[in-house]
C-alpha cells in the first residue's frame, strides 16, 4: 500500500517519504543551499539557511513547509 507524504495527505513517491511537490521542494532547497554556501564563502549552516528561507517572501509554500520540517529536531 502506498504511503502518504509526511507533510501532506498526497501520495508519497515510491522512493521517498514525500509527495512529488515536497520532494521537489527538498531538491530545490538542497541545490540552493550549495549556491548560498558558495556566496557565503562556506560560512553558513543548513539551519541558518533554512531560517533565512523562511523569511523570504519569494519562497513558495511547499519550500517553507519543507524548511520547517527540516528544522525540527
């Protein structure tokens, strides 16, 4: 039986705990972190990055939901 996304009620992808939307949000966060890390001369933690993403008006809802999820202990 197919599981639901950890963040919403949509069906999760076969190889993921997330639906397609949240899976893409995670990929986007990971790729952008690499760019930010370069811009910050490697002086940026993932936690700081995710907190900054949450402040951005331009960040989409799924990205913010994923950032909140990743910030949880």
